[in-house]
C-alpha cells in the first residue's frame, strides 16, 4: 500500500482486504495459539482443531462486519455473548486472547492503514471482556519448548506451511533466530532421529523433516541482521559420507552472524577438496562436524593432514555434533582446538578468545 493512503480506505475496502486474507489470517492465528497453548494442541484431536479454526474464522467475520458497518459496539456485544457460550462449553481458551492474536496478525499482514480501522472495534470488544482495552499484551510471551513441540508435530505431519507458520509466529513474538536454531530445530531433529531409531518414523519421514527444516532455515536467515565483517574467515564442511548438514549449516550461520566471512561446503565434501580450499583462502577457523561415530575417524584424518600440510599456518579447528557430544574428551583426542555441545556456545568461545589466535 502506498504511503499516505490510510485516509483513503473506506470501511468497505478494509473489510474486503480482511476477507481476501481471511484464510491466511485464520491459519496463522491457529498456529500461534497452539504454539502458546501446547496443552490444548495435545488435547484437541483433528475434529477439535477444525472446530477451533472455524471459531477463529467466526470471530474474524464478526470483526469484519463491525468494520464494514462502522459500528464497534457490535463486536463488543458479540464478544460478551460469545464469552458466555465458550464458558458454558468449557473450551479452555480465552476469547480476549484470540481476539488479540487476530488483531496482531491483521496488523502485521495488512499494515497500519488497515489497523487504523481494526483497532476501534477490537478495543471495544476487549473493554467489554476485560474492563480495560490493554489488559492483555499484544505480544504474548512464548516458550521455546512449546514452539519446538508444535514445530515437531507439524514436521511429523509433513506440513511445511504449518511448520513455517509456527517458526515465523515465534520470531514475531520475540524468539531470536539463534533460539529457533538451538531450541526448536535442533531438539526437534534429535527427537525425530530418536523416533527413527525406535522404528516409529520412516526414513522418508526423517528425510522430509530435514528438507522442511532446511527450507525454513533458509527462509528465516534472509531476515538476519549480520554483524559487520571482522576480517576473519571460516570454512565449515561435512566430510566424506557425512550427509547430516543442518547442524553444520547452523554453525556456519552463527559464524557468519558473528562477522566471519564463512564458506559452508555442505555434505559429503572430499577431504582433498577441503584441503585445497584451506590452502587457497587460509581461513582462521575450520569447522568439522561428526554426526555418527564412523565420521570421527574421517575428521581425525583431516585434522592430521591440516596440521601436517600447513606447518607455518595453524587454523583453529572446531568440531561438534552428536558423535563428539557422546564421548567425553573425544574432541581433544582427535586434535581439535574447540568443542562445545552447543554450537552457539562454541562460536561464542571463538569470539571471546579471538585475540589469542
């Protein structure tokens, strides 16, 4: 919408804009609600989720009608009547909270111009329900654990759009990209790996979870504000037969966020290719992850070659991944300089000790 057009929107135009976006608004509000109220997500079966979605749509239609008729009081009357109905049915959710989420999504999706018409009826409804228009914060504090579990469920269902909505909603409500990486993606994928080992999910489901996560990871990283370059560089690579690249990609992103000129070489990188690139750019940091125990030998051999081939140049070598997390001191035995079970903490340590390299 063009600047200065807020006064040109009639009530009917605003109502039409909301109606056109209704499906997306309802779906996002539903996912945000379940990300915050995980217990209800667990309690509701498919029919219960469909019912809640229908009720969110009904609330949105009531808001749209109040806007179209320029009568905020109609939404307040609707809210009071609906609140009594919800209480009698013991639905377990707060109508004022749902209206706040609807308002938040309209504001974010359709902008200030539309919000100018949405706020009066919404405030009238909240006054009717709560006594004061601002009793509930527009952005509700959100639990990373709840987000992870909602994300896990969406991924297990193979629903990429729902998974993306969970993540984008969490970021909109204050979760950082780093928190999403470490507190949502990482534990969700660990859980899926455990379910695969127990025979509860198929290889296809595990691969789908990986692809969904890669897609969303790339989507949210485009909005990251990067630290100015610090003059240092890094290479992160998954060596021969290591195809588990999401964790290493996160490490590469953390390094990039911290100001390193970072090259992520991806999965199944031949050792000789890695050594050639190290020789070309002389990185300050080389990251070599291991997901499975048999990857550790490959990493150790690469470290030995780096130390032997570059006697006058000594990059800091960082290792990580489940294989190193499971065996105390393994990172030292392979000749690495830095290891942390949490990739974010490993990068933090690099930054703190950078002056000593």
